[in-house]
C-alpha cells in the first residue's frame, strides 16, 4: 500500500473544501465530491485493481450527505480491514468568518434546521465533531485566502520534487507570431544563424551538422548553461507557488534552426534533473 494514497476531505461548509478538491486534482488525485461513505471501499477496490493507474484518490464527505454520515465509522472500519488507512483532512473556520462568506456568496447553508445561518453552522459543527476528532490534519482557514489555502494543503500533501511540474518546451518562429499560451518566452536570435550557411539552410536544429555548427561558438555553450541555470533556479519556486504546468517558448526567426536546437539541448538537461518535459517544434514544418 505504500504506493497508494487516499484522502478523505471534510469540514464545515464555507471552510474551503471546493478549493481543496481543486488542489488535489492538480496534484494528480482522482477526486469525487460528495460521495456516500459506503461507496468508498468499493471505489478503492477498483483503485487497487488498476495496477497503479489509480494510485491517488480524494473523496469529499460532508454534511451534504448527512443521511449517510452515520455509516462513516463502519466505512473506516471496513477500510482498516482492507489494510487501507486514508488520511482525513478537515477544514474549519470561525463562525463569524463562515457567516461572512455565506453572506458574500449569497448561498444557502446545506443544513436548513434553522433560518439562522449561525445556528446551522453550529449544528453542523456538532454533527461533524466525531469526524473532526479522527482527522489526520485540521486546517483553520479563517485567515487564509484561496491561494494561501492552496499552499497550506500542498505543504502537507505535496512533495516538492521535480516530477510535480510538467514542462512544455516549444520552439517557434517570430515571423509566424509568438505563442499566446505560454508562461515564458526566450529569444534565440542572438546566436549565429545557420540559415545563411548554404549547406545548412535546408536542414533543421535536429540535424547533426546544424548542431556541430552552433556548438563551435562559445556563445552557444555559454547560453545553454545560462538558460539552464535560470530555469533550474526558477522551477522550484514555480512548484512552491503551486504551478503544475509550465510552458516555455524559445523563438528564432523561422523556428527551424536555433530555437529547435536550444529546445532539444534544454530537454536533455532538464530531464537529467528529473523534470517531466514535453516538446513541440511548432513551426519547423512551415520552413520545409
């Protein structure tokens, strides 16, 4: 079971469960909102039979399924017999904070035992008291905005490793326009241009002759190292800020030689550091 991780998310209405489930989705968990506890063991059986394809799952169990909550103890006992020990994350906040949040969003409280939101909140606390006592982690979100809650959840549940961010490296030609859906744009037009070498102009940055031509210039090797050092420095901070996907575009005039070469050089270096890297040479065929 060491390769599997299962989370039960619960807590007070208005405490941030909708933010929490989005965080777990970004962390690669299969998430199910408002699931009856009785269905959790069946679902986890499917996870265990998936041969690792469903190794992380998170379930929201809260007052919306009040009719099923009484069976949660039995569910947890059943999971224990299956040698499964899910972590329970419980989110809460001060009464006055939750009242304000409901007032701002103009949403109804799931409990309708009273016309007073405050009375419903306090009743919800009582009904969830037992579940809170079994929680692995309790987070008070009273003083947290959504971004801070995101970071707090990641602090507990995300290991800050290179594999937590997916890097998309894109080569492109400025003559065809800068990609609009990228986070960083780097310019390779300062490098010597193979296009003006007769025997290289019809080749691309993938060809050995173009690589040999570019590598002979000191500025090329220095630039590769400087660009890699920059990315290697920045990426842990992107991960810390909760960035799961990072698109980096490198451009040259036509997107055929220099940008393609630089992208492929950086791919090798980034993969050697454990990053998950995907490559797209956007404009290479337009130059053929």
